[in-house]
C-alpha cells in the first residue's frame, strides 16, 4: 500500500514539508489505541535467530534507522513498533541551529536517491535528552553527535564532548559524525591528526564514566584507500567499538537524472541506490583491515533485502536504512529480516 498509494501522494509535495507532515501524522496515528498493534503485526519480525550481540548490547535484529530521519528524537517510541532493531537519533549539536537555507532536500526518483544539504538542523542536544528521558519504549538508541556550524574546527572537540556528556545517560551508543558534507569544513576533521585527537579526547572522558559507552565513527564514502587505512589505524588506536560506513557522497557519477537538474539542485550529500555498490566496497575494505573486535554498521543504498545481504556478506555486523526507508516504506524492514531467516 505504501508504494502504490501513500508514496505517490507524498512525492507530489515538497520533500522537507512531507517529512514534518509525516512526523505529525505518525504522532497523531499512534494516539489511537489500535495503531501500535497493527504496526507490530504488519512489520515486526520477532525471532531469536535475528539477534545480534555487539558492544555488550543485544540488538533484537540487525536493521536500524540511520541518523538524519529522527534528528530530535521525536519518533523513537513510534518507530520502535515498525520492526527496527535500533534507532539512531541526530546529528545533534550543543546549541539549536536552523541548518542551511531552503530548499535543501531533493528527491531523484529516476535514481531512487536523495540529495540533502540540511546542515545539522536540530533543536539542540538538550531538547533531545528531555524527550529520551520521557520515552516509553526500550528500543536501543544511538546518539549521533556533531558540532555547531559557528564552532571553529579548533574548538570542535568541546562541542562533541558537550553532546557526549549530555546524552550519556539516555543513549546506548555514540556516533561521531565528521563526515557530513553539509557543514563547512567539517570533513577536515576526518584528516588523521584532528580525528585522532578528537576521538582520544572523547574516549578519555568515556573511560571515566561509570560504564563506558560504545563509541563509533561515521565516515564518508569519498575517502581513498590511503585515507581508509588512516581510519583503520585511528580506530585501532582510539579503541573504537565500530565504524559506520557510509555517510552521503558528494559524487554525482552515473546518475540517470538529467545533468541540468543536478546542476540546478547544487551542493549536498547524495544517498540511495547510486551509493549501494560503493558503500559495500568500503565495508569490504574496512573488514579486511580491521580486527574483529571493531564492528561495522553498513549503510548506504540499501533498497532491497538483497542489498542488505550483500552488505552483511561484505562484513557488516548491523545495517541502517534511510533513503530505502523513504522509497520502500517500513515493509523493507520486515523484508530484510524475513530474508535473513531464510538463509
């Protein structure tokens, strides 16, 4: 029903407006007494064979929601009923920020893709913390953290530490986002020395907490092999729990959407089907270089259950959906889990 009826209607509207309309609609729907049960019966696949034990946590299944969809932790309880094994909120910054100018979100239906240059728009980490403290579900939640646009890179560590300390009691793991292409100079923090210093500073604080939380790094798909080797070296030195591969790409190679339309859209990170193969290749490269103790969450162009299996076979331990969730709807979650049970 989603692909044949709901999606065509939603795709007639502005992408960002649709997002907020969807948030409101989901919130309203879940106030009805029967909605939760219907969602669970349609989309949840519960089976012990789907469980994954990583980072000292038990994930009921390996399919999660990627950061970016529920930035401000508004839908954690509602999305817990759609069959996700975990949800990642954010990217969150210390102070609220509006993000980049609109329009900043674009669909590419011919490519089953999205271009966004949102720019870490969020209500600030403290607002998300308040919502997470009030949530009712027990689904595992990851906190994706970043820096404010106005914070210079030289002071970025302070922003990440603020978010880490604020979220510590209400999330199950952390993700350091230095790979979004939509915050000026953010990707410079992926360079070897700045990245190492940032992660070591976070781990120093983490190690002093009553129970250190898993710390993961989200990387861009636009890194070359030498840069990936640096990431592997840093991940080992900083004793990371995992790497999320990958974020959106700045590449526009191989798109079916006419080049004049792409040029008119302008800058932003591309996600969806064009990223499927390349993200899988990066996962495979990382898996060969990383020790088994450092896990990989595969994200990027998972549009079908077969795409999900390819990422797992390449070395991913968990998966995340974003653009595939938008194009295929919540049925994709159950399709992946059912496919896994057939293996």
